[in-house]
């Protein structure tokens, strides 16, 4: 993208050592770069961002992070997103690290703080055709990536999040509240305090449509792997070929009272952690395919009547060729059986210009897998002023943190990218 575009680097007057807050200076610099350009940050720079870095109504713009870190040291207020992309289209952010200031991020009780739950790493607000490529987010109070509406209610659309790392959040890993045509693939997500991926419209005009969750490697998380609840439509969702380690394949889809949802495909996923309850639960859905998954149940739970799939008032249902463990019932269907058999062919991902749309939805990920456990707190790091803070370092300690959290970490992601 933009191989012949004009390239810009921040002036030396913007501190790149992390010594001072440069939110306003960096924001002004980005705003002054013309559309159709490439912004190249200094390699492994450290930018201290204590408020929201907002990128508003930009088009055909690339920000090449060169593994630069944007980090916060202060707690901030509830709505301090670290990077907010407000409107605009055809945007690429790559090799950029966002580090929040949540010292308890991860699986513990203290990780989630309601008064700071909207401090997302990347917040997309009504943005069209945006790519997050080989980014990393860690230690935020909110979600690593939040895909939502613009101020006028416009949904974000044609979003591609790939080959990236999420390590420790205070809320979700990736959320879609108002988004369509979204592909989430080949990412590492580990130690998310609430749902790892959350498809949850906040209001009836919002929703999530044509969402593809493909080939990700998922580490431990506190609540569901995929939650699809909320107050609006959530339709045409494919969850395929994800590998879960130290994490059960727990998926729950429940529409608002009096409504139904359509077309959920759960295909070819594997987990090495037995589930202690029925892992896959669907309520009032038209069109569900659950096929070729491997998710054992804890044996005693199977004996107590837990099953692989619980379907309530579901029409057009296929449950086939799954491995839920020995002597485990695959399906418990409540309500009358209805509808013709669903189309069992896996839908193709949405056409996103930056993505190779000819690739099959079940391609094997190149990235290494994270371990089944990881540290639950960030190390203390000396800030430039000399005080000791959690979540305040530059690239050296960010790499150390992420390597501990996800095995080979970003270095492996970048190595894979170099081979392509």
C-alpha cells in the first residue's frame, strides 16, 4: 500500500524517548500529513501518550510504526482510548505497539475496572477499510481492539485485524459493537479478563454482520472465547480453524428477547482444555453449523448431562463430526425441530481490498502458538523521570513482556512477515 506515496517522519522536536507526554504534538503532526501519504515512525521509538491519540477523517494513509511503542503511565479517565481512528477510509497501521497503564491486566479479579473499561488500545469509530497489521496491545483497562460506530452512528466496515498480539487486557480482547465485513485472523490472544472476542451491540441500531474469526491462536482467558449477546443484530458469523490452548471452546449466542439471529458457522476449531459445561450454546438462531471441532468435556460433567452443543429454538441446524470426548452426547436441542438443513459450505470471508481474498478461510497459521499459561502482571519499569511505574516502558521491556506472554512474541510475527 502506498509504495510510491510521499513519506513523512515526525520531527525531532517530538520526544521519542518516552520522557514526556507527546500526545498533542504527535496528533498535530499526523493531522498535518496529507492524505495518500506514509508516516514512518523512528524504529523502536518510545512515545508517551497520556491522553487519546485521535486520527480523524483521514483517507489512504499508512502509519508504519517500525515497532514503536505508544505507552501511558497515568490511569486516565473512562474514555481514554489510546489510539482512536474516527471516520475516514483506507487506513493501514502496522508494527505499532500500544501499552496501557493497567498494572493488574490479565486474568485476576482486579483486572476489570468498570470506571476505566473504555480505555481501548485501538478504537475504530465508523471507519471504512482499515487494516491493523502486526500490531500489539497489552495492559489496557479496556479492549485491545474495539470496532464500533462513529459519532453519527455509522458502522465500521471492511476491517482486517491480522498477525497481531493481544497480551493481557482489562476487558475483552477484540470487540465488535457496530461493524460489518470484519476479518480477525492469525492473531495471538492471551489473558483477556472477560470475553476473548465479543460481538455485542450496545444499542438496537448497532450490530455485527459478516464477521470471520479465522486461524487465531488463543491462550487462557477468563470468560467466553466468543460472546454474541447484546441489543442488536449479530448475523453471518464464521468461527473457523482456531487453536485454543489452555482455553475451552466456549461460544454463547443469545439475541435480545423476541428476536432471532442468522447463520453461525463453528468449524474446525480445537481446544486442549476440557470444558466443565456445555461449551457451545445457541438460542433462537436460523442456520447453525457445528462441524469438525475438537473440544472434550470434563468426564464427570458429561455424566451429569452436559453436552457438546445446546440449541434452544434453533432452526436449520447441523452438528456433525465433532469430538466432544468419549460417551458424550453431541447435541441437546430444545424446542421443536424446524427448517431445512443449512448450507454446510463455509462462507468465504468478505472482500477486503488489502487482503488476499483468494486465500481459503481455513489456511494454516504461520505464527507459533502461545503457551498455556503466562504471567498475570506487568513488571515494574523505571520511567524516564526515575519513578517506578507499571506499563511505562519502551520496546526492550515490551518485547520481554510479550515474549513471556506469548512465547516467541512479536519477533516471530515479524519474522513470518519477512518470509512472505
